[in-house]
C-alpha cells in the first residue's frame, strides 16, 4: 500500500507542475493576443487619420505580416490547446475572454462616440466640403437608382402564354394548343416520328419559340461598346452573310417584289427586315397570328444574339437608337407590345414598354406615351404614380396630356381600394392630391382633350353638349403643334378607358368645377395658357416622328388590287403611297414567274401567296409555241 501511495503522490505532483506550465504558456499567449489585437488596425480606420490617437497608429509591421501569413496555423494551434486543457481551465478562459470582449467593446464604443461627436461638430478638416460633395453624390446616385429601380423588368411577366393562363386557366390553354396543333399537323407528325431529325430550340425570355422554327443561324451578334455612368452600352453587328441577305432584300423591295422577300427568308430565315415585311403584309390581309409569328422569330433571333454582359432586365443596359443596327430591335419590340395589347395581355405589354424605356432614355419610339395606358389596364396604379415621380426626377411628366389625365384616373381607383379595404398596405397617402383635384388640373392644363374625347368615346349625354358650349372647352386645337400631336396620340390610345362610368363621372364633376372656377377668376385661363406655352415652347412639332396610327387599335387594310405591289412601310394605310407614287397610272401585272431550275421549297412557299403568278394552261401553251423550234427552217 505504501508503494502505491507514493506513486500516486508523485504522479499528482508531476501533473500539478504540468498544469502550472500550461497555465503560464496560456497566459503568455493571451498577452500576445491582446498585444496583437491592440497593434492590429482595421484598414477602414486609416481613412480617418486625423480622428485617431498617434499611439494607436504605431504598428509593428512584422507582427502584421506574421499574423497574415500564419493565420491558419495559429487557428489550428488554438483549437488544439482548447482540446488538451481541462474543463475547469476552459471556464476560466471563457471568463477572461468575456472580460476582454467587454473592455474592447467599451473602447470601440468610446471611439465611435468620439468620431460621431467630431463629425457632428464639424471639427475635422475640410468637413464642409466633404459634406457638400457627399450630398451631391448621394443625390445623383439616388436619382439614378430610383429611375433604374422603377424600370426594372420582371421576366416572369414577359411571357405572353403565362398571362393567358392566368386569365383563362391552364385547361383552356391546353385545349386551345391541342386544337391548333391538330389543325397545323406539324406537331403530331413530330410526336409520331420521335425527335430524330428535329433540332433543339433554345428557350428565350422575350418569346416562346416553336419547334418548327429554323435553327438560329448566328448571322448577327451584339458587341459591347463602353461603360458610362454605371450603364453598359451595346450595339448589334451584322455578319457578311446577313449583309448579303440585306442587299437581296433591298433589291426585292425596290421593285415591289414580295416574292423576292420570301425567297430571302428561304436562305436566311432570321433576316429581320424580311420578317418585319412579311409581318406587315400578314397584318394588312388580316392574318394576325402569322404576323405575330414573324415578329416572334425576329425576337428569337435578336435575343439569341445578346452579349453575355447584356442583362437588360436590371435597367442598366443601353442600346442607343442612333446606331442603325439597333433600330430594328426597337421596332420589333414595339410591334410585339402592340400584339400583346391586341390579345389582352396588358401586364406583359407593360413590361415590354418598361424594357423599351430602359434601353434608350430619349424614348425614340414613344413608349412614354403608352406606358400609362398599359399601367391602367394592368391595374398597376401605385406603380404609375411611382413612375411619374421617379422617372425624370423633376416631376415634369404631369405636363404631358397622357400623364395628367392618367394620374387622375389612377388616383380614382387607389381611393376606391382604400375605401373598400381597411388594411394599411392599401392605404392611400392623404398628403397627395385627390382624384378630383388632379382631374380639374388636367382639364385646366389641356382643355382641348375634352372635345376630342366626347367625339371619340363617344359621350352622348346632353350634359356634355352644354359643357362644350363654354368658351374654354369649345376648341379642339391648342395652336401648339407638339401639344396637339401628343393629344391626338393620347385620345387614340386611351379612349377606351373613358367608357368606364366611374371615369366619366369624375370627368363631368371636374369640368363643372373648372367652369365655376373660371367664372370667378377671369385671369386663370391666361395663366394656364402661359403654362402650356412654357412647357411646349417649340414652334415646330417635336414628335412628328411618332405616327398616330402606331398607337391605334384599328387594323389597316389594303385594297386587293394593291396587294400585288405591297411595299413594307408601317405608315402605309389604305394604299396611300401607291396612289401618290404611281402618278395615277396603273402598272402592268408582272409576268409569270418561271419555275424551272428553282428550289422546290421556295416555289411551294411562293405559291401560298395570293399574288404569285406562275401562269395558267394558256400561258404554258403560248410559251411552248413561242419557243418551239422551226423544223422547216
């Protein structure tokens, strides 16, 4: 027993020595860590050299380098030390760490309080200049950020088929697709024959491609130009094969040969101008589905050509309209937006309109004058108010006739939503003007709109005839070319909204208030006239490049006699250009086309066109007789 007790005592003595040795080493390591923590400096603190004590800035460079190089090794050694030490020591270390953290937090709080105090008092060097520069930079960045945020596009709403499913249901859409597929016959053959010989169609965002579309031929692409003010600028570029197709298209267009345009698409299925020409023709003859299919092919090719850096849905990508190769993308998107509107997909049309506005802030195609219509039809009333406040950052949009009236209509429905719901989420800001005030202001600013609306909607109540007898609403022209053109566009685009009873009631109440206000103050009419002249000061029409027909719901048609001489021109309505350019003389019908030694698929496609003339039996007999060899000679 004595030997065992002696061994036990000696073992405990050795363990106590080892424990004391470990404690001394831990204390030394903790002191080194504390000294290293004191010596290490946050690199962001170096930005404020004048606000710190010189004793805190003195640093041992070797210590910093060693800490950076041996960070992983120190972390592993500290973990090993924690594992080897007893539980009691871990508790003491936790207490020490808590004390060190508390002392360090107190020091940090004291430093932050001192820095904030110095900044509040403005005692730092060049503090006033720094504040002025910071406020300007923050203001500019906030303006850019707000305009960019309000134009962000939600890709899930760009798909027209998704909105159709939301409106009519998935079952109705599936039955419609099955009926159209059975009528077409192409999809059923593909299913029976498997996927052998069928190329893969890449999915895109702007359009849902069809399986029977041709493979993307990579005939054009997009190049990155520069980055300016946080925006990336791009431009479309054409390959040599596309330029060759362009020359063939121009040759066919010069002689009014739509068969030649169709032949271009046989060899170059994604030639944009040829597809737009065919879409215009199908639209004029009433084949709207085929017209939309041609525009869809344009969008498919244009999206496949996007640059990897081109992320347009974030609102920071620009395609300037001044580049000739970019113009077709704007035209195609605008036509696609009109096709969505024709099918009742106003939410999708709104996203495309936002996309157009984000590509070029100069708005070359006039998307600014229909975005309010799509927002109202999509019931995005709050977004419309936000857009009017943040798009140009100067609150100048209300001067345009479409925004002055549409904001009042949006306020009507926001007030109705607020009255029918008690939730705070739909609460309307009471600091803003009421719908009646906004409508009254719109009538005072643009009184000529009222007479045009009464004729276009039409408003047949006798009360409107009495209102129009007042001198302020008697005229339908403001004698300002730019303003009159914008009013014509607004009435043509938005007249359907004014058929709603709530909107008509608001307009009538506002018109009565305007007449009453003008009777009390005779000089008010002159004041609003000065506002109009100041807002639209140009003597010529600044918006003459925008056609009123492009904002109309009516579909143009061509007389059957003029279909043979069809030329792609979006402004051609009723064959006006044919009458003006022909000099009153009718051109002779084209000669029958020879089908010998030609591509059979091209001949088959041309035979579908109603003006294709391949000759009849008499022509063939006459042709053979004319070319028959003379045996007597």
